[in-house]
């Protein structure tokens, strides 16, 4: 008959190794969980910073566009005097009208007056409606 002691000793060693590996696995899983939480928090902070920067840039651009619209509006609604207005004056008014349209300004432009249309036609300048 063989002695059962070596098998029992081997089983005990194997059982102890399994217990240690369970502790090691639990520790590794714990570390992975902490790292996952850390990476998630860092990603969230970076996303919030990026969103904040995006909002700031959007506000800056909106402010610039608003300023440009305020600049162009009085020029775009000017009524030229046919006797005194040059081709450059008509181009300036038409350029301001086109700029306001391109910028998407909220101010509504009135339709171009007869004098502007007549001067534009005479000078070969297409007037924006």
C-alpha cells in the first residue's frame, strides 16, 4: 500500500497556492479597478476642460460676428445720392450687404432702394436683395 501522506501534503500545498493566487487575483482586480476609475476621472476632467474651451471660443466668435454685423449695418442700409455717389461708394454699400448676408447677421436688411439698384446697374454691380 502506498502512503497517503505525500498526496495529502501535495493537496495542502496546492490548496495554499490557490488561496494565494485568489488573493493575488483580488489584489490585481482591485488595482485594475482603481486604475479604471482614475483613468475615467482623468478623461472626464479633460472632456470638461475641452468643452469649456469650446464654449469660450464659440462665445468669442459670436461676439466678433456681432461686432462685424453692427459695423456693416449702417453702411448696408445707406441710401446713396445718385448725383454724388461713385462706383466705389456703390461697391462699399453692396459689400456691406453681402457681408451681412454671409455672416448670417440677425438684423434684417431692407430691400435695396431704387437709387442703389439704378447705380448698381449703371456701374455693372449686382446688388444683393
